[in-house]
């Protein structure tokens, strides 16, 4: 039978599947031949895995910086990488001009529907997941809460939580001393990631909605457990079959939930019950009039958001519903707890690995004595002093540069676009161009860590922890479009992190309290980085034990320990 008659025979015998086959064939022909993806003009590294492509390499903080440096040398700063299968191309821009364009045009480069659905299914459609008009309304109502004037009022509560953590560790040391008859006790091996995580939950709970989790003392608060279980389940499930299933078939996941989904639904129920009551009672006080609101004096982000949402000059169409407000509180809990605790954990690990830098920092911090804990004014003056300490500033920036808690992010082009470049891109056709086309639907990586570690901008020692670099930065870094000190740690452009200032308050305040009371040294275990939604510490070869960062914490006694 010839090809012709074979096709006719098949079409007559199986008309349905023949029609589907023909449509698919026409689509493939159209996509790849008549309208080939313009990204195919960009050079692509040849070392992709058949399934998974370059994605694992691009996401792995253990090797992505090395890989990217090699690719930039070979292919230039705008690279086409292979997506999850050989027919899918993605863009990896390491060019500051291209990245600035992508960050600025956040309405073209949106979060993918998959990541938005995943985030929404966990914490609702708050600022992190929303796009379009909904996003603008969220940002409009939430941004004033993060003004410096409002954040100043939160400094004392952050300071007090740092002190509480210090007191807790001292108490644990004293307890150990009593148990061992004084033989040991000045030192403890602590998973600092776990402990700082508890303190950060406390801080964000109070700052976000004036709620006392009391997690430094005990991990049994109902709301704390709900949030913690929910976030931990989401982290442990990331990339698993059940999480992919729940993204693509949310309805089926509701009807036949996996164990993980059941844990998440349970958490959501508790959060909705407890936190909704908080929203209602705060709202009633604000609506109750100026006097009631003054008495309530809510300095937390929720109170500020409710006030700005209830403002008489806000058009009705721009107001958020109570559910939207609650989604934003969940968003602050999700976006503001692990991020800060990881930033602090990595800083302490880096200081443990560089004892000379730790001692220098401690000397600077000890010169700024602690304030009178009972006076908010004194705590604020203390923070102002910390904010101006040059070496503390350098250490924070260097740690946030070297290990950004969010390694990278993913966007998808919502329409066709032309991306400018800093230097001409030489296409696979040999032609040099000042810009290149990108097709609607193309995935684009935002390499936060990649840009922070780029040797061409930061110098040959870019992969090392050198806080002093901040005193003589190379001119080249001014080209990098970061929202904070030319770093992409807090992203860039209109959708950069709203919590940046707050994070620095917590980092600096905690570092002062912890380093003037304790010395941090490395334990026997080797700690390595892994990207599990965020860049988290794991003990080498003990990935199954979960994220942890064991360090030896020793009491610092001025004069004796120096
Ligand atoms: C060291 C700490 C922090 C780091 C490194 C960090 C980093 C980031 C990054 C990289 C993004 C952009 C994510 C993306 O586009 O995919 C982001 C967004 C965001 N962050 Fe943070 N963050 C930190 C702390 C906080 C805190 C404390 C809060 C709130 C209390 C917060 C709230 C948010 C929100 C709401 C967004 C979404 C902003 C938008 O889309 O307009 N973050 N953060």
C-alpha cells in the first residue's frame, strides 16, 4: 500500500483520531515551521538533559553560578535554555539592560498561571499571586503600611523579640549547666535556622496583625501550628507529583485530596477562623471612629491596611474585600517569615566561617550599647545608631548578595515583545542585533543569585564573602537593576519586595543582640545550599532530615571571650 492509500485508509477507518492528528500536525507545522519561535535565534548551550533540560542546573544554587559564568563566556548575556522537554525554549537573561526592561514591564512579564495557582491555593490571591487590576488594588492599599513612618513604630517589637530569643538561649545554657553540674553549659549546638525561624514568626505575627504566636517560648499556638504545618507541607511537596496534580486539577484535588492537601486545607480552616475574627474586630475599632481607633493605636500592617482601605477618598472600585485583606496577611506571613530567617541564618553561618569578620563586627556592635528596653524612644535611637554602622551595613549587604534567600523567579510573556540588550546579540544566523523578539507564552528566568554573583560586575572575588568590597565597589555594578544596592535579592522594578526595609530592621537588630551575647562557630556537620522554594541550608548527605543549620553557640562575655 502506497503512502497515499495508507492515509486514505486510516482516515476512513478512524475519522476522529485522524482529525485530531491532522489538527496537531497543522499546529506543530504552524508553530515550528511557518512561525518559528524567535527565541530559536538565540544561542543555546548544548549540555541539556533530555527531560528537564537546563532547568535543574539553572535552579541549583550549588552550581548555577558556575554554569551561568561558563555560558555567558560562550554564548553572551541572553541565552536560550531548554525547558522541561526538548521542544520548549526558555529565556535566561543575564544582561542588565534586558533585565531592567523585563522588571519594568511587569504587566508583560507576569507570573505564570501555574505559580499563581500554586500560591493562591496556599495563601489566597494576595499581592504575591495577583496580576492586573487586582494586583494594582492590593499594592495601592498595602504599600503605605510599609512607609518608614509606620515601620519605625515596629522597631521596639522587633528589638524585644531579639532580646527574648537571646534570653531563651541563655536560659537553655543555664539549664544545661545545672544539669551537668557546671561542667558544660556556656556552649550549645543549636539549629539556628529553626530558632531564628521561631523568632521571625513571632516578629511577623506581631508586625503583620498584632498577634502573639509566642513561638520562641513554645510551638503550640493554634494559629502558629496552622501556618507552620501549611508552609512546611507546601515546601516538602514542592515539585512532587501531588503538588503538580493539584495545580492542573484543583477540583479533583478538592474531591480526592492527598495527605499534603488535607494538611493544607486544615491549616486554611484554622487561619480563616482565627484571623477573620481579628480582621473584623480591628475593622470595627476603625469604623468606630477616631477615638476608638486612637485608643486601639494599632501599629501593625493589618491596621494600616484597613485604614487605607476604609479611607473616604478611596474610590469604591479600588477597595479590597475582607477576604483580600486576609489574603495579604497570609502573604506577609508566607513572604516575610522564611525569607528573613534564612537571610539571618546564612549571615550567621558566613560569620561562623569567617571568625575574623565576626570579631570585627562584634567590636563595632559592642560600641553601640543596648538601649533601655522599657523606652520605645531609646530603642528607636538605638536602631538609628545601628542603621548608621558601616561594617554592619557591609556585612548585611554582602550576605544578602552572596546568598539571596530567593534564588531566582520565573515569568511568562503575556504578549509578544522586543527585548533590548546592552551589547549586540549574535544570533544563530550570525547576524548581530541590538534587541530580540520574544513570543507570547515564553518562560523567562529572573536570575537573582546569578546577577548578584556575576564576576563581570562584582569582580573576580564575587563568589567570596568579602564585606569590605562595599567600601570600594566597581563602577560596573551601577548597571545592575536591583531595588537594593544594585542587588536583585529583593527583586527590582515596580514588583520589587515591599518588605525590604522591614527585613533590614530585623536583620540589624537581631545581629546586634545575638553577636553582642554569643559567638557562633561551625559545627562538625557540613552545611550546603539547596533551592527548595527558597535557598535553604541542609546538612550534607542528610537532606531527608529537612532544612537545618547546626552551629555551636557560645556565651560571649566581654573581656573574657576576646
Ligand atoms: C530578607 C528578606 C526578604 C527577601 C530576600 C525578599 C525577597 C523578595 C523577592 C525576591 C520578591 C520578588 C519575588 C518574585 O517576583 O517572584 C519579593 C516579593 C515580595 N515580598 Fe519579599 N523578601 C523579604 C522579606 C519580605 C517581608 C518581611 C515581607 C512582608 C512582611 C515581604 C513581602 C513581599 C511581598 C508582598 C512581595 C510581592 C510584591 C509584589 O509582587 O508586588 N518580603 N520578596
